[in-house]
């Protein structure tokens, strides 16, 4: 009897959690939902100037990811802040010094010069390049400081020609 009750409660808990996920997706805008940096969001909360990338999923691609939830469209948005966190997390896996600096500066890397293959990345290309750089292509990350300017430098060694 106790085993049956425990199994029933576990099943009920699982079913409720599943329904909560469906509800959180469906209440947003009927059959169109928005996912911002991995979490459901309301369309009204999305500010265009914060968008780094936007993908619109429909049809088979939508069903492959979200299953049959009677959705017409899912708009997946990565914000600039979300993109920065992703590449910072990627680079942090290779350098604890870099990770400590980023964490102690609230993920602000404005004072960092990124260098890849001995070429400095321009401010405008840092996010796009580092976000798209696959982690498996990174060999190592060196975090250092230019003693003359005090500017932090991140040197990223990557596999070439693959």
C-alpha cells in the first residue's frame, strides 16, 4: 500500500511538472512562443536593441525540438548579454584567471583585448567571433595584463585548418 501511494505521488508530481511546462509555453501567446536566452518570455519584454540573434522555428524543426505541443512558431532569441555569457563560459573552461576576472567584474569584459592567432579582435567583432567559435576548436586561453596600459589581454589558441 505504501509503495503504491509513493508511486502515485511520484507520478502525480511528474505529470504536474509536465503540465507546468506546457502551460508556461502555451500561455505566452497562444501558438507562438518566445524563448529568450533559454527561458520563455513575453513578446512585450523583448527589446530590439538587446537582440544578438534570432531564429524562427517552424514545422519539422519545431516539432523535433519541442514535440507536438500545437505550436505554430517558436522564436528563439539570444540577447547580447546572453551571447557574452556563453562565450565567457566557454573561455572560462580554459582559464581560471579569466573566469575570476569576469566573475569579479559582473561579466563586463569592456577592459579586455581579445587576441586570436596573434590578431587582435576589434570591439565590434568580439561577440560575434567568440560566440560562434566552437569550444572544441579552442586549444588554450591565456589571461594576462599589459603592464603599460593596465588593459587585460586574453590570448586564444585555436586549432587551425579543420
